[in-house]
C-alpha cells in the first residue's frame, strides 16, 4: 500500500476500526459493525462510503436488505484490514481516540526512522505545518514520539523519533507502506 492511500484511509476517523473489525470476522452487516466499533451512525455511514469510494469495501450484492446493507472487503481492502487489525491489536482502548485522528498514523509511519520536521512534511505531502506540529506534540505528550534538538545543526533543529507504542506501530506500518521517491 502506498502512503497516499494510507493517508486517505486514515482521513476518516472510523475507517481503520471498521477495517479491523471486518478482518476479525465481525458480521458484515451495519448494526454489528456499528456496535463493534462504537461509531455513531452518521460517522459510520460516512466512513463506509469513504472506504467504498477508495475500493477497499463493497456492498455485498444479493445479500441484505437496502436498509440493512452488508459489506465485504475487496482484495485491496483485505490488505488494509490486516494492517488495521495489527495496529488495533497493539493498542489499548485508551489509545483509540488518538489513533482515530487524521494524521497520527501517517506521521508515525513516516517516523520508521528518525526525521526532521521538514522531512516528515515532505514525506506526507498535503499535511500543513500546523497539523504536523499539533500531531507531533500530541504524540510527544503520550510518549509515542521523542523530540531531540540537534545542537550541531545551524540553526538547531529538532529530530523526531518514535518510542514505546509509537515505535511498535511505526515498525508495523513502516514495513507495509511505500513512500514516493523524492525527485533528485
């Protein structure tokens, strides 16, 4: 999976929890999925529509009532669901709110090796400086990311690396997500 698709998936708060629950074998009907994820109906519907538009999920043709649809993973969706499940298994209930934020997982993925702020921003493309700064600060407060100022650089600049749960997640996602090669 490439980083652009991963960023797009994580732009909806409930997309990864839905994929994870489908990977676990939760029935593909709407009601059990809503119950298993804890999502509200509107947010759930928006996330499912988003996953369908990305080609990760499809309505199960011939099954279910129009008001009680069933969904199934596509081939690409199965790969994304397996990754979502690995992330879910590492993290506790207290971590779910932070993991559902738009940029948390892409930033952790980009930190599969220590990087400077601008290197992270270039890796993630559409992220704004404010969103990246906020994401890094939030993860630093949770002890998922360490900020170390490189005094040898002129001007001094912070170097970010993952620690604790952030490192565990980064190791998993860093292996499975491909980054676009920067032009030389």
